C-alpha cells in the first residue's frame, strides 16, 4: 500500500495536540507518584482521579483520531497501533483494580498495583512515542 501524504494543516494541529497531551499526562503521572510516596495512599486519590480523567480523554482521541492517521500514513505501523490499543485496555484494567483496592482499604496491594500501573503507563508512552514520531515524519515531511 503506498504511503499517503497529509492533506491539511489540521493533521499538524492534531500532532501538536498529541504531544501536548503526552506532556500533560507525564506531569500527572509524576504528581500521582509523588503524592502516593509522600503519605497515605488516600492522599493520592485526587491526583489519581485527575490522571484517570485526562487519560480517558487522551485515549479516546488517540483511538479516534491519531491511530487512524498513523495507520493511514504509515501502514507498516499497524501492529504497533494494535499493541498501543491493547495497552490502553491493560491500563484501564489496572486503574479499575487500583480503585477497587483503595476502596477496600488494601493499602499495600494498592501501592503495588499503583507501581505496576505507572510502570505500564510509562512503557506505553515510550512505545507510543514511536507512533508520534512516525506521524510527525509524514505530517512535517
């Protein structure tokens, strides 16, 4: 399948917003992590709620706009897009588990779950940066 070139400046705008979204999520992850380490896990709840809200919005935009753009302009990255979508499901599942553990007062298990969640998210962001860079090559090139 031939590689297509971007059609509008709208795709450049989407790319800029994708980078900004990743930056915001990175800041929120640091805040969740720092808050959880500074004291009781319950104190991280507000930061975690903010992270989850931003994350869901970010995932929705990725799945609806960015991933289709990558698949369109760089079909060779379809497997990486599939893995990114699967990672979204894993992260969502980990968030639900963390909320359940916090609600049940299982502090130790919640801290372990939070660590796993943050690790999964950071790995996902590293993997996803390849998609962002791939799209940037086509949008800016």
